[in-house]
C-alpha cells in the first residue's frame, strides 16, 4: 500500500460521492469510525467515510483526550492496550499529537491510597507506580501546603491526545490517502446490504460499518432501545493553568476511581465509595469524575458531571459547573480557576454494557461504545473488527 505523508490540516469540505464501489463504507467520522478507516486503509482496503457534519463535532472532540488504559479490566483491558498501540501508530503516520504522558491518581485519604496499593499488587509495580505525598504535590505544582494529599500512583501506560485536534487531524490525513474518500456534509437516511442511502444519493460498498455513537437510534431505533442506549451529558470547561502546574499527565481523583472497574474491583473499593458518600455526597449526586488534563497550549480541561436521558437537554446547571471547578481547584491547591470556555460533552451510555457490536444485515455492522471510553477503545475495536473479518474469510 502507498501511504501519502503530507502534513494533515483541517479537513476541506467536500460533498462529492465516490463514483465506484468501495471495499468498506463507514458511516460516521467520529474517532471510532476514523479508527476503523485508518485500520482498513492500513490493510489496503478502499474506504469511504460519510459524515453528516462538515467536521467532527460530537463526542470525539468534547472529551478529555485521555486514553484511560490502566483503569480498564478484563477483556476491555486487552482491547485498551491494543488501542494504545493503534493510537501511537496513527500518530506516527498522520502527525497527530499523542503523548505517552501517563496518568497521576491523587490520593487524599488512606482509603484512596489503599485502592491504589491493591491495584499495584494486582498489576505490578511497573504498571502502577506508587508516589509519595511530596512527589504528587510536586507534579501538581503545590508546595508545603499539600497536607491534604497522602500519596498517589502514576500510571505510565495511559496516553494523552488533544481531543480538539485528534479526530480532525486523522480525518484530514485519511482524506489525502489514495484509497480513502471522506465525504462531509452528507446525511445518511438508511442502510441496507451493500448500499448506504444518503441525501445526496447512494454509496455502495462490500461491507458497511455504522459508527454513529449515541445517534444509533436515528438509524436503528429498535437496536438502540434493546441495548438501552441513552445520551450522557457532561459539564466541561477549559481553564487557565495555575502558574506552577506543568505536568502533561492526566490527573485523576477519588471520584475518577469510582468510575472505572480496575479501581472499584479492588477490596477497598466499597470503603472508598462509602467515604466519598460521607464527605462529598454532592459529587456523587452529579455523578462526578473530577479530573483534569493539560492541552498542548498550556490550558487545562476540567470536568466532569454525568446526566443521562434519551435526549440531550441543552441547559447547563451553573452550580454543578462551579462544584467541579471548586473540586479541581482544591486538588491543585489554588483559590479558583479562570474559565476560558464551557461546553456540554455528550456520549452514548448504556446499563447493558460498554459496547454495542451488532450485525444489522448481511455485511452491515453497527459499532458503538456505550460508555465514556470511546477514545480509549477506538483503535483496539478497529483492529478486532478486521481480525475477525480475516479469520472469517480465511
């Protein structure tokens, strides 16, 4: 396969449908769809990507850009590590920013530290590296006032990408590959074996992948209802970094540990939950994950809360936003944070499980990550999709 190595840029709007038939048609230019396009192109297939908007604007650009590898468990852990390798390969090919910065979990109580120690015992000291109070305080840019910190753990395998640029840069790079066509501004009305019907006409392919996340109910409402897909709304903000805060590692806290199976499965997980209920029930009321990550420009993404429903209500609750900012400021040891931007994140969520992978017709498969780990799993899912295909045709 011949790969074009020109530097990517913002995708150029184009709405011309391909004249011929592709090996693969992908509906949706979010990170899951683009990861599948990258993997397919790498394997020499011809690919057409169809996106209703003129650039990625959904879940793929509204998140932290944290590929949360270590916090996964079971089959998802293996998939996450495979995805990590895919992200690094995509970064090498396309030039998108992906930094092996890891994650720092801040422990502010003995129960929090106990969870990290137990995870270290399970995973090993290379994967979960315990940190002293002084080391954690130094990473956060705090001095002798960090008496609320008891320690922490560094997770070196976690990966950082820039959510504002990762999907657009990957799409731009794909669009200049000789075997890839990316069609923007084109709404899909229906899908059947061999054909994707759009507002601009039909697009034909031997195989079709529908990667539209929470909008699966627009095309396949019954499948979405059976899986219990809802839209999860997040309260997010971008803030000016405190002067002493320099680390590129993602910063996780106790509420983060309550969100991920690797932590909650530890013996001290229930004790941690009860502790957080005791001192910060308001954080659990908004299903908070108090975490933050630094963007390449030095500003910091802060979030987030979680609210669930079949429709994403557009109104943001200011007390919730302020609660998250205040909670992050306490971890950073600062009196307040200067907000540069606010926005509402959104992703697909389901109590039935973190993934929906379903064959909707011969040669037509729907793939949605129905939890907040789409960036984490995207490239692993893509590799698994094509491995399964190869195995089936061998």
